[in-house]
C-alpha cells in the first residue's frame, strides 16, 4: 500500500542531507588479484572494468560476507601504473559507480595518466543496496504534510527497517573504510590519490586515518568531516539563499524585476505555513491533472535543491515571485527531478546520520541547529527515526580531527548550500600538509564547475599546491537570473 | 653443408660491414623514421586540437551577456591579437527581443570550414552553442512546470568497444607501416651491393669458381641480409618505444604503447618477411644488368610490399587484404598493440605464403647464377 508522501517525510528519511555530487548538468600494469570483467557505466561510453570483492561484514562477523562492487576506469596513457585515483561519492547514499560519468568529467585531466577506481560504498549501488521505496510524484504533490503526526513517521521507518532487516551499525563510515583498502589491495595498486566530494570527503578522511600508507595525496571537495555535524546544514542553506538575494538586489535589472525578494520569500513562507496553497497542476511529464498542496516544507525543499547548482539557481527569483502571485508552476518544475529521492540509499544514509551525527547531539546542539527551518525539521525527524533504527554509535575517537601529513588539497565553494567553507577549516585542524582554496562563486562540488579539475590533476602530480596558478578559481561562475519565463534577456536591455 | 653456408655467411657479413655507407643508410632509417613520425604527430595533434582557451571574435556581445558568459565558462572568449582564431560569432540585433518573447534568437558563426586547423575549434563552438540551447530550453520548461527530461525522448548511451590503446587505429597503421618498411629498405643497399655490386667488382666469378653450389651462395647472402633487416626491425621498434612516449597521445584521447612483448612478437612475425625481402632483393639485383639498373629495379619492386602495407594502414579492401602476405602480418602487429586477439589463421597462412615466396626467389636466384649471362651481366 502506498502511503501519502511529503517532502517533510522525505527530509526525515534522507535526513535532508543530500550532499550530492552534482548530477545537474560527464592494459593494467598493477596486477590484480581479483577477477575483472569488461563492462560499461551509465552515460560513459568508454569501456571500463567491473569487479566484486567479498568482504566480512565486520571484525566480529567474519563469516558474514558482503559483496563490494567496484569499477576501474582505465587511464588514457598510464604513466603511473602503480597508482590510481580513488573517488568517493557523496550523499551519504550515492552509488559511486552509477555516477562514473560525473567522476570521469571531474577527473578528466587526472585520468590522462592514472586509472580511476570507483567503489560502491557498502549499502549503496551494487554493494548490498539498503533502499526503501519512495512515493510517486502524485502523492508527493498531494499530501498535506502539516496534518501528518509523529506516528506516521514511526510506522514508515519501522516498515523500512523490517524490509531491510539489517543491523545498520555495520554501515557507518569507519566500518566502510576497510572495504576501500581491500579493493586497492586486490587490484594491486601501491598508492592512491583520493578524491572525495561532499560526504565523500568524510569517508576519504577516514580512509586517510586508517590507511595512511596507501595514500599519496588527497583532494577533498566540499568538506563534511566527522567532527562537523551534518545537521548544521540549515545555516549553510540560509547563507547560500541570502547570498542569492543579495546578488539579485545588487543587479539593477534583477532588483527591478524582483524587488524586495528576501522579504517576499519570508512572507511567502509565512503565508504557506498558515495556509498551504492548494492548486491543481498538470503532471510535469504526463500532463495528467494533479492536486498540489504547497506546504512550507515542499516550498523550502524545492528552493533548497535549486541552490545546489548555478543553472537551477537562476530560476529562484522567478519561482519565488511567481509563487507569491499564486503560480506554483516553476516550483513544480523544480520538484519533478527530485521525485526519486536523488537515488540515495536511504538505509545507508540513516546508518551514517543516526550513527555518527545524531548519536552525538547534545541538547544544546539540538537547540543550536533548530534555529533554522531545515535544521529544526531534521532534528525533529531524526529524534523519531534514529531510536527505531538503533544504530550503534561510532567510537568517540571517530570524532577526533584526522591527523595527517599527507598532501591534501581542500576545495570549498563560497555559495555552497551544503558544505560551507568553514567546515573545511574544521576538517584541516590537524592536517599539517593541507591547502584550502575557496572558489567564491562556486556552489556545491567545486571541481564540477570551475577550473579545479585541472588543478586536481596538477596536485596529484606535484603533491603540493606550490607555485601553481590558482587564480582561475576566483572567476565569477554565476549565471544571469531568468528575468521572465523565457530567459535572462529583458527588452529593457535594448537601448 | 651447414659449415659451408656459415663460412659464406661470415664472408657476406664481413663484406657488408666494410660498406659503411649502406649500413649507415639503413641505420639512419631505423632511428630517424620513428622520431620524425613522432615529431609530425605531435605537431599535427597540436594543430588539430582546439586550444584549451579558445579566443574568437564576438560581435555585439552586449546583446547576449548571458550567452557570452556561458561560452567563457567553456573557455571560449572574445580576444584580440595574434592568438585569435579566424572565427566570428555575431549576435543579431534583435537577440534580446526574440529571447524575451520565446522566439529563436539568431547568432551567426562566420568561419572557413575548409580550414583544417579551425575545424576542431568551429565544432567546439557549435557544440557549446547547442549546450547553451538545451540549458535555456530546459529552464524554460522547468519555469512552465514541465520536467525537462521529456525533451530528451531517447537517452542514447554508447558502449564504445575501443580501449585507449585501440583508439589510435590510424596511428597504429602508420607505426606498423614504418616497422614493415624497415624490413625492406634498411637492407636495400646491402642487398644490391652483395649481388649486383659483387658482380661489378668481379668477385662473383671468383666465388662461383669454388666447388660450392649456387644455392649455398644465395642462402648465405639472403641470411646475412635478413639478419641485418631483423637488426633494423629491432632498432626501429626500440627507438619507437621511447619516441612514442614523448607524443601527447592523450590529447586525442588514446595512447600507443610499444612494450617488450610487442617487440618480441614483431621479430617473430617479421622473420619470414625479412627472409622473403632479402631473397626478393637479391633476385631482382641479379636480374638487372648493372648496379645502377639494380637500384632502379629494386626501387620499383619494393613498391609492391609498400602498397600492401599502405592498404592495411588506410584500411583498403580489408576483407581481401587481411589474407595477403605482409598485410596480414602488419594487421597482426596492429592487433597486438591494440591488445586484441591475434588473427592466427590469417597470420599463419600469410607467413607460409611469405616463406614460400622466399623459397621461390631463392631457387630462381640460384638457378640464375648458373647462367653465364647473369654472372657476367650480359
């Protein structure tokens, strides 16, 4: 039976932390001890190698095995056959192998000389996927989540837990790190260069902590370290949105077309909070008539997801302005691609968020993170779901900042709505050989939207930022806002 | 008998080594050809590839600031001075009005498409304008409450069977061509010298006056020349191995790796060709009446194996050529570099034919040496 769905429930299930690698938008010398078969990854035309490695579930459960799936994208010209790049996906819950094409694009220059290894972290992709179903778009649109009580979330979580029938304690970051080194060993590489994006930086840092001898260098893009709670994301969202309002305000045409945007946003939120906007719309793909109840959580959720990338940010002023006039179509269009929960493995996501972030929350923390809407929603949701999941908290030492002298490059986007630059400062507390570069106008995942992909390749070669030119990160990558439904142009431009 | 041949063989090697010029000419080819090829490839790739930062002329940029910014993010920008490519992007005057009203706004690309060096850059500009098209179109749909995925009716996913090494198809053809040619050209001077040259120096009669069969003499000559050809082949492949590493293949998205296994298999595959080539060269040289005539005949005759190899390189009549001697062997070499399975049947058959030709040419030469007309060049 399909239950009514709403964004709020989605927020709870996903703990509202889709720290995604942006999908918005592209002869081995090491001797392998594991069988590899030629295969293809989604949207990547190059032939790659696929393999599976059987790993114990944990040190105590040696006899219980989990199959870890991985992919090797061969280098174009393998100058360093003993080295490879290991790329970690975000989420938590994203499957690294299913976004191989994104990694190939981000690491295009680095791949010229080194293979890329992508491993589905346990609980994601083809490594024992821990997933529960989401409701379809029609139910997502229709439900009035303000009317749903606590019991609803409990039931939903229990149902998912029963379906998975797995102890999520084996799926935390420190538990998963060993799989990655087992894959490295099986493939026969002596040293790895790491690339982690978003949540991927957390598992990359854990890998650096547990297997320092396997790492030659690391690039961490959009930091979410273990000693930084993911629940602080609410603040980052607000900062990113405010920066957008400011950008519109300072642009003469945008300010003229969308005056007082920040105030309009606030009054729109208040308005839908009091009375959700009930309209009938057409299904974004099938054109079937649908009922839409625009509640605060749906409104906030749609705008929030649009903040992740510049191409979608340009629609935000138009969407807010139209919604305050009662036209929710731009919001409907923005919500459509998120129907499937961004393909995150919900169970694995919960393992991380409950076992690592929620477990450690003090009363004061909860109060602090609840100061903004998203943070508050998350804390409330996790307080209901985490006790049901009952994930064993990770050891305290896991929250110690990672100590390392491995050459590390940290990248942050100044407009990132998920992993703000200050989180990188938290991460590098005890990284003695680290450089932090901020691209002021980049959003989430700097490498996918700036010249950082070239810098990464250089960094892997030289293992230091040294004297190379990083000024290109300063370039303004923002796009012009939509001035009307047809685009950024306005007739006023024609003088 | 073996002893006899080996003495004759030593005599031939000694003779050849005294002719420093022929030896050097061969060596020049082996060292020079791969290096020259690599230099040419490097220059060609750099010219063919679009520069990372592409500078073009953009007219009326102020009409489409968003488009200009989009192109800039793809490293296509308006520039001044020498590095600017002869490509103009002109934005129409009514761009803004049309864009606002949802009509197609026109931009013009003005460039000479026959200009080889510009082609990659023009394609890149066109490709990025298409990307801008779909970005704006998607956002227009989203703003109307429509999922932009519906505009992508089919999701085309290509499964390219190539590997980074096999993508260099044409380059591999040329690389193996140079190896095959080394078997014919490196020893050319030596072959003419040991046959037509020996006759002109009047030492051939002296050799024939000994109680040895002409077959022995021919076999010894062929052996010495083929040995030199194999040395040439080894030298060519070893020089290639190092020279190829310097070429920026990755710019074109592939690589060429000459490894030790390849060198060894190339020698094995090349051996029958070397024997055939040597016997052919000697046969033709004896056929000629003088040294000079031999040079012209040999040059003409070598046109045939070179054409066979060319056909493979340019993939002409592959169905038939893959069974032909020389072409089949070259094809096998290409497959080895690509990391594919060797076409064993074709290789064995053509090697057998090649050895057969060697036997025929050797037999014909030894018969010719029995004729006084040939021995005295009458």
